[in-house]
């Protein structure tokens, strides 16, 4: 807490790199925004940068570790289910836990994205979108509602959940549209190759 926004950057980097810190980043962000409202958005920006650094580190480790590392975490139980979800829904399984303040598992979807050859820039763009909404949204609420931020979130959890689900639906549509365009582009390229163009 005494480190202020830089401390939040470190905490967010550790959290996103796989060190379990349940609720720590969100709680510290709200605390900083309550104590120093003028630093609320700086704190959100530090949390964002730290989170991207941590996610990139975990993504890089998973990509180098390859299929053996992924198999270790997804051979049974919940890990297998999370991999199945990633294979079905793609980067939405990264977007949802990155956006949600609830403690949802993110490590295995990140491993799946790395091993299954998702482009680094695409992966980071999805994390960036989710974290911008989450951290800057919390900073805004803390500035606006002060000490009532947590009670407000508890009282309006259904509305918050509705917004999260709506954003997930939009993300699914966008990612599927991109995939379809890529598929059409690849098919057109194959046709040109077959015709000798």
C-alpha cells in the first residue's frame, strides 16, 4: 500500500504471471483510489501494465514449454474441461477471467493460447481490452462512490454480471467474425494456388 501505484504494478504482474493473489489487485486498486482519488487512473494504468507483463511472461513460458507443459495441466479433471472450453470458444476463455473480478482460472487458458499458436499480439489485445474495462471501471467506481464502492458492487452484482456477459457475447461475435474472414482468405488463397495464379 505504501508503494502506491508502482506497488500495484508489481502485484498485478505477479498475479497475472500465475502467483495466486486472490482479489489483491482489485482491492489495492480500490484502496488507492479511495485514499488518493487523483491517483485512481494512474493506479489503474499501473495495474494494466503489470497485468500485461505478467500475462506475457506466462504466455512465453507456456509457448517454450510446449505441449508437455499443457498436457501436465490438462490431462484430467478441471484442466481437461478448461482446455475443451478453449478449443470450443477460443480467446473468450481468456477474456472472461481477465475481465471478471471473480477468482476465475486463467492459467490454463493462457497455456492453451500459447501452445495452440495464438498470435502474441492477438492474445495481448484480448487481455488489454478486458483489463482496461476491469481496472479503469473499478477506478471510476471508487472515485464516484468512495467508501460505498464495495457495497455498491455487492448490491448491483446482477447488473455487473449482465454487463460482463454482454461484453463476452460481443467478444465471441467479433472473434468468430475474424475467424470466418481468415478462413475465407485462406480458402481463396488455396483456390488461387490450385488454379496456378
